[in-house]
């Protein structure tokens, strides 16, 4: 004789067996998902450049753009972008010189330039000066009234700042 509670017991055993088999699969799935997140995080953290590597990359980029270190923490170059140097009527030469106070305040910036003719011979000198703060990019207009002036060459550069 079949007891009425026996059929409900077999259904509950069947349901319970299904869930008992499903739990290990869910745990394995969650473990795989967590392992994937962990692997992705550790892989990404290994690929992040260090602060030193970032500084080196930035230095390489600035060098590629023509910047040279002229004083500790101060970079210089002849202007290569929208410089708009003034036009001199009656002879002479004007050119824009850039100073980047990258890692420190520049303070009093003073630059002495040789004035060269078309043959590269020195025909005079000119001086330019400005004040600069840390992170600031300065543009100095270098001017020579010499009619034979063809280009300028940096002879001496100083950037003196007092930091309290």
C-alpha cells in the first residue's frame, strides 16, 4: 500500500537532489568569476608603469619636442609652434626662445645669445631676461638690430630663484 505522504517525499527528494547538484556548480562558477577578476587585476597592476618610468617617458617626449635641460629643473628650446615673432623693418632679426620652469620656480631667468651672420660668424651679442614661476612656460623675444643677423645661439643661461 502506498502512503499519500510517500509521493510528496519523493518529489521533495527529487527537488532536493536537483538543488544539491546545483550548489557545487554555483560555487565553482563564483570561484571562476572571482579568479578571473583577480587575474585581471594582477595582470593590469603589473602593466602599470612606475613613477620613475612615467618621468622617463615624459623626458623622452619633451626631448623629442626639442626641449633641452639648461638648468636643474628648467628646460629651453627655440619656439617651434605658433611663435609669431615680431617683424623688424629696416634690418635685424627677431626670434622667440621658450623657457619651461618644469620642476622648480625659475625666478630671474637671464639668457645671453650670440648673434650670428649667414656664415655662422659672431657679429654681436644680445641679452634677454624674465621672471618665471614653477610650471610656467615663458616666451622670450630675442632681438638684434644688426642688419647681417641671421640666427642666434644660446651662449649663457641662468635661472636663479629663492625658495623660502
